[in-house]
C-alpha cells in the first residue's frame, strides 16, 4: 500500500479530483488530499475527506493536530505527490520555490516523485511564463501528464488546457508508484 498526496488547485477541473482520489483508494492506496484555498471554491474539503478517509489539509493553520507540522509529515510519508488539477499559479509557486500554502510546502519538502496534471485556460497554458515554469520543473525532475491539446474549455474557448482524462492521470500515477 502506497501513500499518495493528491494536490488539488483552483481550477474548474478540481471536481475531477474526487474521481481520481476514489480510484486511487480503490486501488489500495492511502490518499491524503491537500487543497489550495482557491480549490475549495470548486469542491469542498468534506467531499475529499469522505472519499479519502483522511482529513484534508487546506491552510497551514490546519496543522495543529500533532507536534510535527502536517505538511512535513505528509512530505515524509509520500510515495507520490500528484497534483491534479494543477493551476498556473501553483506551477509558478513550485518552479520558483515559493511556499504560501501546504501544497507548495509539501512540494519543497518531499523526496517523492512529482506528477503534475495541468488544467487551465489555453492562453494561460501557452503563455511564455507558464512554459518557462514547466521547463524549470521538468529540469527539477517533475513529470507532467497533459493537458489535453484540444477541446472545449470551461471558459468557452476551444484549444489546449483541459485536464487529462482521469484514467490517464491514474495510469501515470500507478506507473510511478510501481517503479
């Protein structure tokens, strides 16, 4: 049984994290969800808590349960850090070593493999700054799945930026967990 930290960021695709968490639990993994504040505008922590059977970390203030900070404990226990969906903001925080929230703090503290599944507006995805941040993270050893190269986006545009299908994200996560 492996431990997966599932990071959920502020994207309309955040609702798909419930299906990803559910399937990972069904596959026999311990899933701990960590959400950015903006992710809670799209899906509730309670939904993910019930699915994962673990409390959900949203703010650094949530870490008062034990003597060891929750983000450090999770970073130490992780066999995989999966961020799905990953917003441009979180990708930028990771790329530049910023830690304004538990998810970015876990990223900086973990030695586990990192799999990032971006989801955002196509213009944001194609922007030079986003592409530069992705290149930095790839140099640091992060792996990416997606986004889809074409499709209808929630913002009404067609183009790149949709979160990869849940089954593809899970397959990529399982491949990293079996290494």
